[in-house]
C-alpha cells in the first residue's frame, strides 16, 4: 500500500494528467524562463501536497501527471499553478510584459484526464460480480 496517499480519515490513489498553454500559444517557455517555470510548478505542488509523477514544460504548454489529495480539486490546483507561476514569471522576466501586456500569461482553461491503475471495465466487472446471486433490480445499482 505504499502507492497510496493516506491519513487517519482516508486512503486514496488519485492521479490526473493536466495540460494548459501559454496565451496565444507563444513559444516563450524556453531557456531560463522554462527552467524557472518548472521550478515554480514543483514548489507550488509541494506546498499543496501534490506529487508530480512526470512533467513536461514545452515551448508553449505544460503537461503534468500528478497525484493529489482528495481535499484538493483539480480546478483549484490548476488555478493556483497558473496564477502563482504567471505572477512570478512576469515579475522576474520583464520582457514577458511586452508580449503579455494584459498581465495574463496563461491561456484560459485547461485539460484534465483522470489516470489510475484500474480501468472502468475493471470496476464494472468487480461490481457485477460483487454478490453471488443475480440482482432482480434493473439499472446501475446493486442492492444487497
């Protein structure tokens, strides 16, 4: 059970693939900006108790495969990652202010896909065979 996050009230293995892009898909994540962006994302994840399984900082977008606690929603996490990294990158690299005059470094929105060690089919199979006798009820629920 070393692959699980746990405390006294829960045990989980929540993981997700998250992607977002720079505004206008400008190729600005290069050199020192790219390295600093990576470091900032790691720091923010550490402060939020999020474990980065794998991350890629491309020239115009970010990919992160993360494991996160159940107390944190993906939308809140991505907002924190984008807001904090944008503010600090624009402070530390004044040349970004010329391209991003509206102080918005990241494009609106993001993509997120759940990942894990089991598939939907595995869960369905488990639930179908959870009890020995067939369920007389119709629908998606099994009544024991």
